[in-house]
C-alpha cells in the first residue's frame, strides 16, 4: 500500500496493480488476477502498449472482465514511442497522429467486439514516462504530451457512472 500527497485522483479511489495477465511461465499471476482480484474491483484499467499486437489474447481477457460486469478503460501506453512513417527519399507517409489514430481505432474495435457494447467503451492513449517527467521537472509542455489529464478524466467519469450502482448494491 503506497500513498502520496501528490496522488492525482480522488482520495476515495484506490488503484490496485495486479500481477498481470501474460507473465511468461507465471500462470498463477493470471489466476490471481482473474479469479481473486477481479471480483473485488469496480473499474478495470486494462493497460497495454500502443504498439501491442496481442489483440486476440487481449480480447479474451477483456471478455472475462466484461462477463464480471466491470467497467473497462483500455489504456494504450508509450505513445511517445511512435515515430512517423517515412517513405522513399525521407518523405513522411504517415505522421504520428495518424498512426496513433489507427492504433486507437484498432483498440476501440477490439473493445467493441470483446464486450458487444459500443456504449461506455473508452480507449485512452498516454505516455506515462512523459507524465512522470512533466511532474518531476514541473514541465507543463512535457506533461501535456503525456495525455494523463485525459486518463484522469476517464477514471473520474467511470467512477461517477458506477456510484449509483454501487450505492444501490450497498443499500
């Protein structure tokens, strides 16, 4: 349990970093995450890299989360690693924004198919390293490129959406 006065979310929000779903030869991590932790959470922040090519594996895990009726935010990290695609003679064929848009569209389609639901489907692209650098160095421009504010807003919206359901269950 780690706390900090600089936590960027509401103090009632607790983030649990699960042992993971694809650790090589550590199937017990997946079992712990899906069978023990998943039933206890309210929102699943499904973290992957922006370049991940594991759509089928991710779809399987997202289906399991969806079956447990958990709200899902799919986060694509490492947007800072995307480079423009150059063609012949160094001419830019696709800039970073077009490439990121394609990755996001692919992730949105994956979520839609895995959840059979287009409502409440959220894909957020971030650069965790730029967020950290921006905060540590008090550099607003670098922080802005991280897109962390969009991520934080996504979590806030999700929590507002689930509060009525949670309150009803508690009553």
